[in-house]
């Protein structure tokens, strides 16, 4: 099962930009959780905590496609350096604002800056794989490896945040997210050999049309996935806290991500015959179904078990979503197109966090699990619509 990945990592420069990409993505799993823990502890409101966290996510979603277009035109280095530095400064400002008991609008403002300037490292690394490998089966294996990398981030990040928050301070947890993101961004920017060259303004890249209807529906699927996963995260934190085991929240979320990691490794090692659209639809249906037991579970251990098996649906669904983008859009605009689906995922996390946090405040954690389950059902319905009626006639790769 690991042989295809070994071959990938032997490619020139691959191990360096893959590792730097993991480090640069650490803020994805740390910032939102760190903000929720910090503000919930300081204010006592999961609704406010989820909203402030959601603002950072929304900001990242809004700037994602802009970053993708700039990178396709000019390359990654400058944006990585500037974005990593500004994001770290904004996170430091957020810590100061919370400590000083600043007005809520200040928290929203600095959270917006932090999220909006954070480089879209996942999209950038996937573009590097495309530049290195070209299109085909090896690239699909690389996308699966990146999904595994995402899960490594979501295993290590929550554990690190909750450990720092409970053993040292929630302020230290959020500060660590900024430092790791800065280190990863600067390292990735320094790897210029693997940076896809910018295409400038005059080579006609921007004239290559995007299948906007298909891409927006894929982004809407991403939105549903993000809302589902973001909602589960907030409710799980509240659930473990209610049970007097707040320190286990990161462990439970890591178990969830570990299930996804295992599924991602398996998925990338298989030579699939089924069309990628069918795999995407099947993945969204399984994700929704796997969440159904959560409202009925009454112990942290059982929540961890359910989430572990739920995790088996996440990485394959995410890989299938990215593979659809890779097949449906012209190569000149791949980074921009990938950032659109990432934008959908990030935009989904925000309302998922906020709605689930509000449900926790009103109904309690166990009942609040119905929120991400319901969103997952809607996501599967959108996937059925997109993969059945919105597939573009022109394809740019085949698995």
C-alpha cells in the first residue's frame, strides 16, 4: 500500500515541499480550535467563540481565489512570505485584544486579518505536485498523499492546541499556531526549484475558460463538507467539556483525523475504475450516514469510536473533490480552481462553527450533533445534483 508513496517522495524536491507544506498548514487545524478554546474560556460563550473563529475562516475563503489567481500569474514565493508574516502579526494582535478585554468588533477585525492573510498552503502544494508530475494516475496518488498530510495536520494540531491550552495557557496555543505557520510558509517560499513559474499577463492563461457552473457546484459541495466538519469540531469540544473531560477534546478530534488518514492511504494506493464523480457522491453519502449515531451517544469514548469510523469517509471524499477539479478545469488555471473549492470548504466551516455553537448554547452538546448531520444530508443532495447534471463535456485528465 505504501509503495506508490515511496516512489512519489523520491521525486526531486518532493519530500522538502511536502514537509514544508504540512508545517505551513498547521494553522488550519490550530487557529480555529485555539480561538474557540480561548474565547470560550474568557467569555463563557461558545456562540461568540464560534463566530470569531468563523470570521477568520470567512476571510480566508474570500481571499483564497485571489491568492490562487495571483500565484498562477506570478508564482508563490512573494505571497507566501508576505502572507505568513502578516498572519502571524494578526494572531499576536488577537491575543492582545482578548487579554485586554477589547470590544467584540475588535476581535472580529483582527480575526478577519489573520484569516485573510494566511497563505493557502494546501492549494499551493497541490499545484507543485501538478508541476512536478503532470496529470495522470501519479498525480491522483499525490493528491491522496496530500489528503493524508491534511489529516496529519488535524491529528497533531488539535492535540497540540489542547495540550498547550490545558497545561500552559490558551494564549500559548494560539501563539504556537502563528509560529508554526510562519516557519512553514518561509520554508516553502525558499524552495524555489519546485515553485511553478508564473505565467504573467500575456500568455493567454486567463483566457482559458473555467466551467463556472460545474466549479461553483463543486465549491458548494466543499461548503457543505466544511460546515459539517466544522460543526462536529465545535460540538465535540463542548461535549467533552460538559463531561468534565475537556483535555480529551483534542485526542477525540485526532482519532477522527486518524481514521481519515488511514482511509486516505488506502484510497491513494488503489487503481480506481469507477468515475471520480461517483466516488465523490458515494463519499458524501457515507459521511452523512456515519454522523447519524452521534446525537444518541452519551460518553466521550463512544463519541471517539463513532468519529474514528466517520473519519474513513473524509479523506476519500476530499480527494475525489480535488480530482473532479483537476479533471474539469484547464491546467493554466488549476491553482485558482482548487482555491475555489478550498474557499467553499472554508466558508462552510464558519456557519458550521457558528450554528453548532449556538445549538450547543440552546440545546446542549448531544442534541447539537443534529446540526452537522443535517448539513451532511444537504451536502450529499448537492453532490447528487452536481455529479449527475453539471459535469462538463471537456475533460483535461483521466484516472
